[in-house]
């Protein structure tokens, strides 16, 4: 049993998604998880999390200077039952409601959700649902052949099963304190869905996942865990070619995503992930993501593209994100541009660096340059620049029970 636990711990800490013979790769969490095996009972617990103590400086007139603490933590406990089942309870939390400024953490061109007074967040990232960002009970059912398995799960709040790997889980996203600008444009907004019932099947290197869920997104300013009748659906296909290259595609029908008005929309995504070993011990992670929503707020279609990388070695980590997406004048609260619901292309380019001071603490910073179409530049004073400095605190622990 202790040998099994040591292999689990080593795989979870590894940046690769090559798991041991007693594990499977969890695409939702981007980490190795136990696979039940006859004659080898397993009980384990895990705790991981991170926080960015961030000071932001943005160019005016739209820019703000503010301090905020983006954060997340996850607790996980599981046990094998019989020879083919592994039951797992996962809690994902955050306290961003209390560590973000009232208007959200500054992020130019970011939109989504509403403040407590009903006004929309814009040029800011909203806090995630606090303190419960996710709560999921799952059963992994191993087959007798190789690593083929089925998984069933229920989440009062959790993964809807569409979109790419959520930004706080994928290697290229978790090193960055900012949520992607395409967060709500067909990308990873589904990671905090309500009342999710889902199942997946993995055969060889192909995984198919289906789920139903309640489409209304939780309010970031409320402390609650509402349940609703399933009225929305999601499908995701994952295909791995090697241990360091795989891709995803998804589609979801979502009813009434915004609580203040009735609507129906479709979310689509496609993404590809890779890892490569470079000379002199460097490792490169890369992600390329496309998202699309139809029927959002009287807009026929909005697209988003995100490219991320994370190049690291020992204490050094370089990272970056390039985003190209469509924003409407209404989303950005620009009143003198018509039509207000027509998407216009904006671009954000970010480069950052984190240096590990001790094992769980790093000092970092980033520079972001935004590029807007000419008619949108006046409220922003041109193409604004953002600088951030932060201390990143992260941890990952596992225990045998």
C-alpha cells in the first residue's frame, strides 16, 4: 500500500500527464487519480491550492490600481470499494468574494456576471462563487481491460462537462493570476455549473463525456449553493495521441445562463494541449483554445481564441497568453458605438515570469498590452498597458488513510 501511495504522490506532483499503472488521467482536474484494482485497496486524501497576492497598475482613463488576491483550494478524499469502484468526494473553494475589490479585480477588456447592486462587472474579473466553487461526488468504475473505465458524478456545483480544461487546472493557466478574457465566450465558464449529473467512458485513448445540468450561472456575490432542475446539456470528446499530446472538443446547450433574463444559447469549444522536453532541463507546456457562443445577449455569435505557454526549469518559470476575441460595445459600456450588440475584435498579449523563492512561494510579475479597434480606443486612451507584481503561494499534499 505504501508503494502505491508513493507512486500516486510522485505522479500528482509530476508536470506530465503520464500516470502509473494504478492511475488514470483526470482531464477535468488535469492530474492523475487512482484506478481501482483487485486486491489493492486504496484510501487517500489530497489538498492543493494557490493564491496570488497581486498589485495591479493599469493605464487610465479606464485603468485602476488595486490590490487583490485571486485564490482557489481543493480538498479531495477517496476510497476503493470492492474490486472495481473508487468513490471520491471533491471540494473546491475560494474566498475571492472577500479578497477582491468591490468592482472586481482589475483586468481591462474582461466582462461577465453582475455586482450585488445589479450593475455588470466590466474591465474587471468577478470573484468566483465563495466559499463553494465546486462540490462533486464521483464513482470511477474500472473494467478488466487495461485502463478502460467509466465514471459517474453528481455535483451540486461543478464541471458541466463542456469547454477546455478550466484555467485554474491546466498547467499553462494556473501560473497566471488572471482569468482568460474568453472565460465566458465558450471557454471555461462551465466549471462552476449547478446541479450537474454526468458520466464518461474511456476506451483506450478516447474519452466521451455527457452531462445534464441547471443552466443558470451562480451569482458571484452570493454565499449559497442553490439546486435547480436539469435543463441544459453538454458533450465533450477527448482524444489523446501520446502521453504529451491530446485534444478536446465540446458542445453545450444552456438555458437561462443569466438569472436576470431568459435566454437560450449554445457554447462550443475546441482545444489542444502539449508538453515537450527542451534542452538543458527546460519543459514547455502549451495550450491552444477556441470558444464560441451563439445567442448571447442579442448577439448572433461571439468567438474567442487563446494561446498559452509555460516554460519552466527548477526555480524559473516564464509564461504567456495571447488572446483574440470579440467584445460588444454594450459589454464594455461604450455608449457611442452602434450597433451595440455587434462583436468587435480585441487583442491582449501578456508575458510573465515567476521565480521560486522557496518550495511553495514565488515572486512574479507580468506585462499586458491591449489592442482595440480604432472606434473603441477613445474610452481607453488608445491601446492601454497593464503591469502586475505578485507573490504566488501554492501547495500540494497527499496522504495515505
